[in-house]
C-alpha cells in the first residue's frame, strides 16, 4: 500500500488543503525542535562549564520555555485540524460514493455489492480517522524532520552526522519489510470482514424465511464460524504489529547508541566540546523518532486505507453510457414497443428474456402474467432502463430507448418494484420521496388511492415513525405505502410489479377499486397474477407464451 494515494487527493478536496497545512506545521515543528535542542545544550553547558546563574541564563531559559509552549500549541493545532479534516474527507468520500452508486444504477449495486457498499461507507471509511489525523502528519514529519535534524547534526559534528546518515535508512527499510507482511494479513482481515458483512446482511434479510423452515440455527453456526475466522485474522495482524514496533525500536536504539558511544569517546579525549556533544545527544534520537511513529501509525490505518482504496475504485468505475442524443417524446401519447428483446444477466447461462415482442399503446393498461422466473420483473427493469437488451431494442414513438435522455425518460414514469424499500422516517416522508414538495393533502390522497386507509387508525397517522425497511408495518401495509409513493407522482407511465403482494383478498379488492380511477388516464404496465387486478387491464399478456426458449 502506498503511503499516500494520489487518488485520495483527487476525490477528497479536504485532504489537499490539510496536506499543505501538515507541511507548514511539520516545517515549523522541525525548526522548533532544533532550536530547543541547541538552546538546551547551550544552557546546560553554560551552567556547568561557565558557572552561569539564573540571571545570566534568563534569556536562554525564556526562549527554551517559549519553544516548548510553541511545540505544544502546534501539536494541539495539528490534532484539531486532523480531526476536522478526517470528518470532511469521510463526508466527501461517502457523498461521492452514494452519488456514484446511484449513477451506476441498481443493476450494479444489487446482489452482494449492497452489503459490501454498506460496510465500506460506514465501518470501512471510519478507519480514515487514524490515517488523516495521525498517519498523514507522521508521514510529513518523517520526510521533513530527519532531513532537518541531519543537516543540523552535520553542521554541529560531522562524525555524528555521518553516523546518523548511514544508519537512518535502516529504519524505513525494516518498515517496508514489516509493512509488506502486515499488509497481507490486513487484506485477509478485510476480506473476512466483507464476507461476514455480506453474509450477515443476507441472513438478517431472509430471517423470517429461515425461521419458517427451521434453518435459523444452522445459519447462526455459519455466522459464528465466519466471525471466528475474522477474530483470528485480527489477532494475527495485531501480533505482527507489536513485533514490528519492537523491531523498529531496536534498530533506532542501536543507531542512537552508536552515535552516543562515538560522542562519549571523543568527549573523554577532549576532541569534542560539551555543548556540541549535548546538542548531538539531544538531536540524534529526534532523527529516528518520526520514522518510528510512522511505523506505529501505519498499522493503525492499514484497514482504513484499504477501505478508502476500494471506495476510490468504486468512484472511478465508469458509468454506463446513458444515451441522450434525442429528446424524450411525450410518453402520454407515445407507443412503447419491445422488438424481439433478449436480456441476459452476467454469469447466467439462460437468458432472463428471450425474443420478447410487446406493444404498449398510450393510455392502456397491459397486465403481464406468467410463472415465476419467466422474466416479468426483468421486463419491468428493462422498461425503466436499468438493464439493456443483448439483442433487439425498446423504442418510444419509434426512437430507440438507448438513444434517449435516460434521466428525462425516468422522470416520465414511476416504477413500483416487487420488493420496494421503505426508509427510517415517517409514513409521509416515505411517500414524499417521489415528490418532496407535495402538500399533506396530496400525500393523504395518494395513500387513499393505494388503499392505505389503515394510516388513519395509527396513533400518529401519517406522522407515524417507521424503522428501517418499514419496521412497524406489516408486509401488506408496507406495500401500500410504497404504492402511494408511486401514485403521488404525475408520471404518465406506471410500471407496477406485483402491487398487491402481501395483501389478503379483501384488501386487494379495496386497492383494485382505488387504483381504477388512478390508472384511467395513464399508461400502465401491471405485472401480477392476482385476479382482482387482471380485471383492471385492457389487455392481458402471457409472457411465457411470447418468449421463445433458447
């Protein structure tokens, strides 16, 4: 792993300004450190050799105190700036990650990537706190301070300066060797955590089904096994981190000892004065200290930098070309045509749709039926523009959908997926996702149109607060709230995938009656197998009969 990934400076603007601040503060710290060492050596030498009292040493002591206070203020300012910069960098990366994932589309995010992205955006990027607040300043100091101290040593005592110059490179060499071993273990730890996060998300999502079929305990044992693997990988990484710190400390101590022995021998023989000897003994450890601190902080940020690298890889994933050569025609007056369309998902042998042709005329309601797995939901995502056909094409008023502005196209339709998602918040806020500026009366009207009259029976009505994934409502109630969100829009084209799933027969008839007036003036593609909804359709299409097996 590189100490500083240039891509981080590109995708997180806050990191650039903070890096410049680190250089300024590091230069000031190096100057104060050298000045403090020289002042301290001069004061001690004057007191012991020249017999100077406190009055004569007042100026050097005041300057020494001033440098100590200045260094403390610089450290405090560095810490405050580091924490603020870390928060800004994480915020920018998370915002960019979310925006780019939306642009990549649900087809890219679906599956295992959803759990990985959630882990990456939350737990993973939190590791950048250590990188920004501690490692980056240590990296700047490791570049600036050793060079400045070495220059001061060469000017004070050439022999000691040469000794430090020869032994100083040993620390980064050992740091690189240990870092390579640590990186392998950190990568293994991150992979174990990613597997655990994805598996845990899948198990929690399917927990009701697992409970029904008596498989909950078996999955608990699997999670326990994966968790134990992650624990072992973490402990292995910590062992290497502690041993590497010992190696760096040993190398630094032996190097300083060489300098001290040489200075002591020359001090005894009288070839070196007390003041330069003291200056060398004070400065020599400071040449190695930043490199040792860099090694300590390197292990603390390895996980965060690995997550940041993955986040940047996502940010640099090319967004699929979305057309845009032609304006979108008036959907309310346009015929949508699927012409011999074949859709195949990556990694799957059989196509999800094979040679399907379908005409959807303006203002009509087309019900699409067929057995599970025949491609009904794929047909819906094809109309929305989430997936593209391998062969054939989808046209709107004779223009290929691939040539249209896909964003403008999606603004003219509303899609209810088979498994809609509700967010933590009130019922009204979930419905207003379709139109944030919608007044309360419009939200209530959409809820009634979706048959969600149960809202009035709740304690706080539309202001009832839901948990994540609509916790607090039954499956049928969540479906009706999601349907109300679709009906709140004025989109001329509705694509409804199983809008009454999870409802009993009575509730389904109530929703069908409410939908009758809403869909009268719109073009509707209704994917269903429920008889009550089929009565709303102008035409029923059996997808398994128009798809040609391959």
